[in-house]
């Protein structure tokens, strides 16, 4: 939906808001691919007519796997992506789980489906879920003003938690501030506090009146992280671990407290550098993204999360219904709810921050899940690589539900 940004400067744009977080890097040539044996299986035959979404998916046979291989390799070559992992699971139709390319351009180490990866704005789904568990506990209300929990927010007496979670607050996206960009890229290892991030935002006027329209802003997620801490009395990382990740059965997902990046992990390459040249962002301190995009996870956990997020298993039915009340995003066939989007029936989020991109979506009608993880955030002709992979894959397996998320210039 918007660009998966925690992304930096380019980040505010993206259309509907999916994952803006990152800082971006162009990667050089298309790198050699390592393609492990696929996990492909099929347990049913295609339906004669596409009467329902579940019947639209073909069995994930070796022939379909070859089509997917070709589609993924095409995007890798066009967008110069060093490495990518793809996981597609469709109950009753089989699975497709593969790794392509390299995790490290220097050593040539192959990409692997078991690597830890930075997930960018998929973090927002964790943060908003944490907030919604507090709604279910009666500790916060979606229509509470942010000023009840965090002081000093412009128009904090009018902007609600619902508007923050739905990207309709009007607050300036701190990652679009030139001074912030300079501070981060001049010293990528420096730590940022949440208040420092907010200060970059609050020196700008509101971009529009609260609730007036949709505009993706990392500032919103930082504020919601502070609300979770205030209402729960615990650090956000601790609350997420005990109330989101553990109940969901996710043992390899966490919000880092330092720049440490547990092995094994892929190297991440970005063009969101001070010079504009491609650099290695693997060890950039993720504190600048925090509740908006700092989390680390792996393919297995994200497969679990896609379903949990879309079906609301950690929330009450009423709260999940509020979450899935999609508002217009300005993009065709795309809506944004509370920290979650719906693109042609694919429900979830994308993420992008310097060196890494992710796409984590689930189609409730079919129970299909798609997870894409890659080690660059460099755009290709104005499109994020994660979107290009999502579109190419879904054109093969769900042509009536193609994942398309066109980027738009950031609003002001």
C-alpha cells in the first residue's frame, strides 16, 4: 500500500501504506541463483470453472513451480535483486517454497529460507496488534485522543488512536524530513530515541485535518508504540514478545533492543545512502524505525503471522472487525484498515527499510499465504521489488486476485 516504508525519503509515498520504512539501495547486476529443490505437492485437481477464489488456484504442481521459477527469476534480473525467498502455501493445492540468488554478494553465500531478515513495516502489524490487545483488555479505546497518552503531539487532543492506526492522522512522516535523512545516513549506527524521531515530525505542520484522508506516516506507528508502553507499563519489545509473538507461536520474531542481528542472516543492500551509491545496510541501527519497522523475523514465523493477522486469532471478533474495516487508500482495489491492507483480496502488509523488503499476505477466502523476503530495497522504475514479486507470483496462481500496489509520490 504505500511503499513498504519504513523507508526513508522515498518512503512516504507508496500508495496505500503498506510498509514505508526503509532507506534504499540499488543493487548491481542480477546475481547467480541458488534454487533448492522445491517443496511442491498437490492434493486436488483444478476445478472446471472459477466459481470461487479457492477454485481459482491451480494445484502447485511441478509445472506450475516452473512457471513461478521463471516469474521470480525475471523479476530478479529486471530489478537486480541479489537474493529472495518465496513461500506460497495453498491448502488442498500444495506449496512452493524456494530460495534464489545470494545472501551475501561478497562471499557468494546462497540465499536460504531459514535466514533471519529485517521485515520493515510489517512491524506496524505487530505494533497495531499490540494496541488492539489492549483495546480488548479495556486499557485503551480506539477513539481516545493521542494526547491522553503522549504529551506534545500537535493537535493531540483531536487525533485519535484509530486515525493513527489507519494512517489518517495528518502528522508529518519523520522519515521524510531532510534533517533526519542526513542524521541517519551520516551515522547509520547511531541510536535514535522515539522522542527524537517525533521531534523531526512535530516541527512540521499537519499535512491535513485529522481523519480527512489517508497518508502513510511512520510517525503514527512510533506514537502507537509509546501508547502500548504507557498503557501496559512495559517496554514495547517485552509486550510484543509476551502478548503477540509467544501466543502466535512465533519463536524467531522480535523487536531488537540494539543493532545486533542474530545469525544466520542475509546481507542487505541499499541506495538510501548519503552518497546515493549502493551500500551495505545490514548493521544499520534499526532504532530509527522502532515500532514502525524495526522487527526481525524469518519465513516460517511470517507464514504463521500472515494467517494470525488476517484472521484475528489474537483478538476478539469485534476488535478484528474494526481492524478490517478498510478505508480508501487512493489506490484501485486497495483498502487500508488498522495497520493492515487488502489488495485484491490479499490481506496483510509489506515492509521496506534500507537493505531489505518483505511481503506478508493471506487470502482468507482460500487460506492461501504468500511470504516474500529479499535483501535489497532499491526500486526498479519506481516500483518496489517486493511488489514486483508479489504481482508476478499472483499472476501465475491467482490471476483474478493479482497483488498490485502502485507507488505514488509522497504527499505533503
